[in-house]
C-alpha cells in the first residue's frame, strides 16, 4: 500500500525524505521489538505487522516531531502508537468475529479467539516496555489513551441507549476508538521533540479531529470505491452489519422511498449479490454526498485549528494531510 506521506501536497521535500527514513527505522523497530522466545507468539504477533497497513499513526508522530527536534525517542513513540493500534485490532476481530483483516485471515480465524486475545495482550506488554524508556509523561499519556480506547469499545458493544441518536453515538465511539490514539500520536511527536506547550495542545486537538475524519473517510470509501482503496473489500461493513456514517444517515431518512433500503441496512447482508445491489443504491443516495460534506467540514475544522500553530514543516504537512484525506473520498 502506498505510504500516505507520498500523497501529502506541499510537504517540504527534505522533510518528506527524512520522515520516510524515520518510518523505515520505525518499521525495523516494530518488527524487532515483537521478537521473543516462543515461535508461536512470534508468528501470531507478526501476523498483522506483515499484513501491512497505512502506518498513519507513526506518520502523525513523526510529522509532529518537527515542531521541535526529531530524535530516536520520537521513533520509539511512533512504534508504541502502531503497536497499540495493532493490539486493539486483535481484540476487535474477536469481538466482531471477523474472518479477514488487511486481506489475510484474521488471527482469531487462524488460531482461535484465545490465542488472538493473548496476542493482543502480548503486544500491549511490548508497548509498556517501550513506554518505560520514554518516561512517566509518556506512560501517563498512553494510560489516558488506553482508557478511551476501552471506553469506545464498550460503547460500541453496548450500542446507543434509548433516546440517544445512533449517529451521535457512533461519532462518540469513533472519537474514542480512533480519534484518541491519533490525537496521542500527534502529542507524542510534539512532546518528545521539545515543542512548546501551545503547539502540543494544538496538535492534540488537531489529532482528535483528523482521527475522526480518517475513520469517516474510510466509511465513505467503503461505499463509494470500487477498489480496495480502504484496505478492505467495498461493502465489507454492509456484510458485517457495521453502522457507518453513510448508512446511519440513510437510517435518519424520513422519505418513505427509503423504507426497503433501511430494512436491508438494519441487519448484516449475507448475500453477495444483495451487497452489490445495496452498494449501487447507496452510491446514488443523497446520504453519500451528505457524508462527504460532513467529512469535508470536519477536515476544514481540523485545518482551522492549525492557524495558531508555529510556522514550519509540521504546519505545512498537517495542512496538506487534511487536503489529502478529503481527496481520498472524491
């Protein structure tokens, strides 16, 4: 999969080159850090690492490190963010009973739920070891982030309470499950590079918003794309009955012509032909454009937060990242 840094407009060529080198170092550290004594643990923990991914969280950490002086601790923090993300995926797949992850058999499908859960726990242990090298402030940031990740999963599992708008509930889940870790990724880079308090706070808020937008962009792509642009087969969320921005906007519709579509979206769609038919309906539904508009507004809100950020390569790169994120969904 193309590294997202290559798609960021206006990023300084020198910074792009340096970040690519740092990402390669982070990848090496990521792979070497999960090596242990037990062959099965090595095999299971490397499973999703080898499957690839966007490495969006390490990228954010490294971009924000240019608010100060980039250093080896920033690379370690980038790895802790990606390892945390990977660990949550092992647990998510068990709860979602997902057969595939990143185009390969999910760990729970291959080795069973118990091994998948314990592999996630193993990765969290590896995260803790790296954090210990980064100091108590980094440990505290991770603790607060992990709390939000767990709360987000609980809220998703619980579903919206009676009287709570499902779309509002979903956006709160996305903020906790995705926004929190991308926010922490940004703060790690600023914090460990010696950035000012003002800049740390700005990128922390920016990270939350762009993190939510990142997930919502995948929601749109899952419907609109005819490729594997999001890293999964289009319509996967429909097959799993997972609510997304687009489908929740359809469910809000009061148009009687949407009754049949809403009925289909109210449960998992197991028939592939019906999935394809539903994708066509959604691509021609106003909910898709409404979702794009919502995403664009959120990306603009994120970009506006950068107005007071110190001028320099980080500001240019993060502004470009907002543009690149929106361009993915056009």
